[in-house]
C-alpha cells in the first residue's frame, strides 16, 4: 500500500496505531513592573443556585526587561509562519483537549493536533479524537494492553509525526524520562491548583479540590507548567486565580477552576504556537504580549 493511501486510511478510519505500522516506513517518508492592572469581575458559579455569584480577582502584571535581566526566545521556536504540530495526552474526558482543538479549528491557534496519546483507549478524549480523524497511540504498554507502546517506541512515533509540542490534558501517568529529554521545554501540563501548593503524586481531580477546601485556602485556580521528570515540579508558565467560596463543595470549586482551565490553556497554546514563550536568564519562562512585544507576563 502506498504512503498516500495508508495516510488517507488512517485519517478517515482512525484507530489505535500499532508500533508495526509506525515503523513500517510507509506512513511517514523579577524585573521592574511596566504596569499593574487589577480587575474584579463576577463569574457565575455552576450549579450554585443557593449561593451568590463568586467574585474573582485577576491580577495582570506585564513586565519589560530591565538591567540585569535577559530574555531569549525558545531555541526550538524558529519557524514563525509554520503551523505547529501538537500531540495531546489524555486519560479522561478530554475537555481541555476539546477546547484547544476547537480553537485550532476556528483559527485562533496556529497549530494542529496531529496525534492523541492515551492510556485508556475508551476514554472520552479518545472517542473525540476518533470522531475527528485524529490518530491515537496507546501508552504505556501493560500486561493487559499489549497494543501499548514502550517509552522508546513512543518517542520514535512522536518524532515520526513531526511533533513540535506535547500538551498534557488530564493525563494521569508519569511522563517517561526518555520523552522529557527528547522534548526539553516543549511539554506542558495543566494542574487544577496554584502550584506549588496541592501538587505532586496523588493530587489529581477532586482530590485536589478537597485538599484546597480543607486547608482553608481562599484562592485556587489552574497552573500551566513545563514538564520535568517529576510530578508537577516543572517551571510555571501561567496561572489564573479563582476564589474559594466559604461553603464550596469540591465539585463546585472544580467546575469554576475547569472553566478557567479551558480559557487559560487556549491562551497559552496560542502563545506557544506563535513563538511568544521566552525564557528569562534565570530560567523562568515568560509569555510575550501579543499587542506589545516589549511586555511579558
């Protein structure tokens, strides 16, 4: 079968790809503040009929590099006009994946999801990928899932797809060191708390929101960070604060945080695909303003 025919078959009849298909060769031949704006606005809570609308405070701080600070572009981001190729990893419903994919389809993000990776081929995110003609890879390989890829196989497959960036969107497995080293500063994760608080192994889903409420914290919210070899310890790229109400349930807090996750992840991926993620000389990642290239957040 020719490469063009096989590619057409994969696109129109999406299924979990085996390593044999992938390897056959036929499918692929702290600076001075420039300004500080504090805005308060009301955000309607989901399923909170007995409560007042929650007030949320968002602090937007844009900075301009001053003496003692140098800012450099990501060395991997050098093709400004090319749409970036993105791999998304999911383990569940994939609502962040869906939000990002929708933004790509409407032209808001200069990129394309070229492959989905999951440890659960029956999860909502995988079903959505199949419905939208996105190839699916299963990782990791287990005794019960013989079709799963090994870490080395996964790295090989993603390179064959020409992946520029990897986005974790509710993927619950630890990313293998082989992948982290092959994609330095190019793997992002979203976590439903303001890291470094309430992060690490075992902190996921409602467990995070239960811990936040039990602690008495007044604010929570999503964090987007680069991925390293541990859980939730990579450099923080973006955060958004969400108020914790006095009598919140974990489900209510989770719904408000998830709403912000969708907005924040789309904004960050947009910046990533436009080569607007830069690095301060002390290793802190920043996002360059779309309106003013001299400002960073």
